[in-house]
């Protein structure tokens, strides 16, 4: 455990934990454990959710700083992970799609783990879902020192969930099989809850491997002096909501929070809304774009999401317990990051792929020994791209300089003092028929919808006031023109977005 006397020494010396600023593998350099969770919204006890059973993440939050206004930069898996690993907005790189090829677009990019290997002598490795693999995307093997430990994203134990053991649509997409035949394949179940051990599913196996790798990393450091940078990616609560029955049994389905406002915002442009999409790839979800969900189906989906969150919480808890048992926690920066949020029927939307609050707000916990005060929190607006420069500074490495554009800001001043501010807004975007670029302040969100390169006069806008209308029931752009103008001024400081067209 982190010892209070050690923390006091670090603060008294005014240094960033046990971090030095020179290159090479040095004895004092901190390790980094980066924990990524797919589709995890802040539906966690440590974020005030009274229903969620998440003791592992609640305990982790108690060790460091919780960011209450953290946002992804694009609410879909592959692009969000690119923003993390590059420190670059998707609007800067053009990496908007699930099948985007990082090296085809940016062959010389230096990713976050590459920066740590190059400037700090770190041994870098990845397990589980880190870069997105699937939809024709093979991830980025060159980012790490050793081969990636890959496991399943879509997984079932009950043959009834896969039409008798057949390859389902989403399994095919996430394993790059039969990509030209997806619609001919059966849909898999949206949820299952068998009696099973935790490691019967991928997240349990990834946790097992992470625990093993932590032991190996400790031995390596003792023998060779090399610190580790370990990225561990968990897939639940991504669909399907496949989790052992004991996690479903933690919840009384009748008491789960059901969606309150299920209509799209009044006055919002059509391009901003969503119906159907990813959720319709799973049985028994109705496939029609505007098909109605029964209350029973909504409750089962919400139950599955919470059960899956509790399941992944338990796996993360096991990894953190191992870190402590190995006496690595005093010299390891731990980050918990959700790649984007998740709609659970709010606005009538399920999953992500929007510019609305529930798809873009993420949990972000940072535990930096000697820097973050235990149990602290901040309202500093933060973006995914901020993690790259933040971790570099915490480790005493040079600030990232590309060659890709680096859009993030270091959050280290905030980690030292939760009341400090390094930015007054967060930026995110989502591409549809047009590109929606968004500015989120503590109170407002402005979304500009237009084609990249088109004149601003062609844009249509959304404005939401989270003080007066937290459920986003109406577009206020026409009612608060002075706020629109103010936020447009901020948006105008950003470069024109990269084209939505794929490179030829």
C-alpha cells in the first residue's frame, strides 16, 4: 500500500513522485499501468451511482484523483483509442472509422508506448483490447516491445446464444472474418448469464495474464532496471452483456434505473440523432430503425450493462490487488480510462456514436504516487488526448512532439491541485453525413454540423444547457444566440477538420 510517510516526503520535496527527467531506464522511473475499459460510462459507485456495485473501482478512486468532467474525443472504439495513443484529435488525423489504418494515414507516428520506450527505456506491452482489432483493423503491433496478448471481444458460452454455435455477425466483425457476408450471418444474443467462473470469459483471462505479467515485470526490473508500461484492456461492458450469473444476481432488476426521457432533443438537426445501429446486431433487439423496445427488453439490457460493469470491476480489482501484493503500487502510475460513454435508452438511443453527453462523458481516474492526493476529485474538463502529455510529464519524459499533431494538454498541475485549471472546455467530434464538432464547457455544449472545408455559414448548430436542461430535451441554439457566438469563437480556434473521405 502507499505509505503516508512516503507521500509526505514527495510533497515536501516538490517532485513528481519518484520521477526523473533524463532518458534511459533509471531506478527511480515510475511504472505505468494503463487500464482501458470498453463502453464504460461513469455508472460507478465512485461517481455517485447508487445502484452500481463496483467496489474495485471505488477503492481505486479512493487512492487518487477522480475527474468528474472527462470526455472522450470521439464516441466509438477505434478512433477513441487512436486519440489516446496519439494525443491527437480524430479531426487532426482523419482517423474517424472503425477500420482506419493508423500506419497508412500516419506511417511515422510515435504512439504513447513508443514514446515511453524511446525516451525512458520502458518495456512496453499490451493485453486485451487496447488498439481496436476488427472491422478490417489489425491494431498497431509496432507500438509495443512484445507481441500483443489478444483475446475475444464478442464471446458466448451458451450455444443457444449463437443459433447453435454458429459464427455471429459481431463475432465475424471483431475477428475480421467474412466481412463481405455480415448480413447473411445470424445475430448473437444481446445478453447471457451462465453459471461460470470469471475466466470462462475473456476479461477474466486477461486479468490472469496481467497478474502474471506484473510478476514478470517486477523480476525484470530487479534484474535489468527497466520500468514497465503495461496497457491492459477489458471489453465488458461492451455488448454482448455476457457475464457470469453471480454478477447478474448482484442486482434486483426491478430497481434498476430506466430511461426517463426517450425522445430526441426538440429542434435538433436530423443528422445528430440515432436510432438502431449497433444494438440491432443482437437478438432479441428489433431490427427496424424505429422499432419499439419493450419494457422487458430495456430492463434486460440495463441489467446486463450493470452486471457486466460489476464483472469487469472484479477483474480490475484482482489486477490492482496483485500490484499491491507485489509491492509495485508505490512506484506505479495507474490510470483507469473508459474509451467512451454509453446510451442506455436516454433520448431513445442505445450504445454510442453520438455527440450527446451520455456517449461522450467517461470515467477517468489517475493515481500518481506522491502527486495525487488520495480520494481527491476535480471539475477540470479533461480530454482523452490529455493523457499522453500527462503521463510523459509524470514520468519525467520529454513532452510529446509528434510527428503527428499533439492536441492534448498536461493535467499534472491539476493532479497537484484539483482547483488548478489548464483548459476551459473539452473538444470532441463525431462524423455522420456531416461532421459534428463539439465544445463542452462546465455548463454548455455547442455542436457544429458541417462538411469539413465548407463555409461556416453552411453549418447547423445544437446548444445544450446542463444547468437548466441536463437531459438534453431541447436544442437551445436559436434561444441563446449569445452563447452560440461565444462558443463558436472557441471552436474557430481549432484547425479545419480533416476530410471524412478515406485515403485512396
